[in-house]
C-alpha cells in the first residue's frame, strides 16, 4: 500500500511539474474577411501542422438532407480550379507529409503534417479548397459511391455498427443531434449538384473557419504567406445556419431492443448531459475516468475481472456544442443475459451516487486526467487543433493552458453530485443489442 501511494505521489509530482513548464504560446488575429488565425511557433522539430476547421457539422444539416458535412469532408479532396482531380493526396505525400480529415456533429476539420519547408504548399491547397473547390458531376458521383461504401463498411455490415447511430436517434427527439455525421444513403442520393454548391457557399467561407498552424515556423513570414493566400478570399455572403432547437428535458426512460448480426449481447445506456465547458462537464469527465479508464477502473474490475459478466465495458461523455450524452456500454460474456450486465453497471453507478469516492481513488483519477490532458498537447497537430476548438466552442483559446485548472477544481462531492443529477432513470435511453437468432425468443 505504501509503495502504491509513493508511485501515485511520484506521478502526480512529475505531471504537475510538466504542466507548470509547458505553456503554449500563440498568436491570434483575424483577417478582414473573418478568417480567424492561430500561430504557435515550436522550432524543436522541422515539421509544421496546418489545420483548417470549419464550424459546420451534421447539426447544421436539414433533416431531409443529412450527411452533407461528411460528404464534403470527402469532396474537399476532389481538387480545385488549379489542382487536378485526386492530386491533393499526391502533392502532400510527395512533399513527405501526411493528411487527414474528420467530421463531427459540430465541425469539420482538415489537417496537413508537413516538413516545415513545405508550409506554403499546405496554405496554397487550403486556400484553393476554400475559394475554388471543384464541385462537378464526376466528383459528386465519385464521392457518393465512396461515402456509401464507407457507410456499408462502418455501419451497415459491421457488428454493433449501428450502435452509435441508434443511441442518438432514440435519445434525441427534436435536436439535430438525433442524426449522426455519417448521414443517410437516401438523402445523399437525392441531393443535386446545386444543393451541394449551396452548402459549400454557406459554410466553407473564411468567416466560418479557423486556420491554426503549429510547429517550425517564423511568425512574421507565416503571416505574410497567410495574407498572400487567404486575404483576397471574399467573406461569405449567405447567412450561416445555426440550429436554435433546444432538446426538451427528458422525463421518462426510453428502452428498446435491436437485433443485429452479432454473437454476444450488448447493453448501451445514454444519459443527457450539459454542453462542453460547463462546470458539470468537467465533473462528468472525471466520473468517466473513475468508471472506465484503465484496467483498475470500477466497471472493468466489476464486470470483467470479478464477476466475469462482460468482455468489454466502458463509458464516455460525448460533450458537444449543445448538450450531449454520457454513454455507458458493455458487451456481455458468453451465456450472460443483458439484464445482468445492466444491473451491474447500475449498481456501480449507485455506489457513486451514495458514497463519496476515497481520497486515494480521487488522487488516482486526478493524475490520470492531468496525464491525458498534457499528452494531448505534446504534438503540433494536437496543439493546432486544440487552439481552434477552444476558440470555436469555448470562446477562449487560452484554455489550452488553463483548462486543466477547471478539471482540478472538481471535488469528490462534485462527482457524487453530477452522478445523482444526470445518471438517473428518467434521463436515460437503454438499448439492448441481441443476436438476430434470438428474435422472437423470450429473454
């Protein structure tokens, strides 16, 4: 026990020391066309991350045209007025770089990781995509096929693949979070080129974007390059759609059973939680760490190690720009019924609601939180993306340096309090996933 405590104290000391010395310096400014820019200079390695984040995700879509934001994640690689079709990947790879993109409920992000002497290449490509994206029948039809195949592989033909989609569909009744970024075949198929062009003209404009660059740069020279490639791009002229729908307060549990092409049952619980950045958001994050971070977490020890009820278990908050979900899930062991798994999860939640966690356990999850927070900011891509996200969704990019303080203000009492407020029966959706061969069989 003494050795374990010494290890915890040693980790805590080193993490705190690192957090005190690792302050992220950055420059923030805005072009006249509304493009927000962040620059972080770190000349320790000859690499640079160029990230461009657009404030558009699946929640900005219409209910009869879901999947547009994700579709554009792919379409943005088709080429532009001055870049040949399919050439973006080749240009970056030939320069010794990497590239990727993602779509969420609230944003679409693109990034290049390049040798620092190729910074101008990354800026030129992103400015081309913002101003001259190629939207024609060839590109649209190509990406229709790509997106549909991605959905088949990730959702329709994957065991438990529809889990994420269904938990949001059942949990939300009005807010556009009720559909997920992957979108629907039928709406992508129905959409016309004119509709895609309209979506592009509304959302892919400088006043709806954050350009964030981190790595081996010189600030004055980088500013000149940004001015060269982005200053002449006109500000968007159309109103940017921001949904104002508020999801009604949940007052009754929702339950259903879904039969899937799986071998082992699964249980998924989803609880409504506040939006990211609120005080309770930080307490719920700490609660997640307590429940399921690492082999010694409560759910892992109870359901996998001790009771042998499950082969996988976890929990995580999906904290979003608007109120999101706290999800707990488990895949049952062979021969174990889903209600046994659910009862065990609820029992562990009940313990947190009725008993303060120990000081030792609290110290452990604080250390885990600190370590995770700092490790996420150790890469130039992570720094660039974090600056953009803190600005877009929290209104304060300096949280890259100070947000850890918000986590450290969470108390044991806060963890107990949020468990009692949010992890309640009337605030949850519960889905059982069962093998198709059990359909019609009494459980």
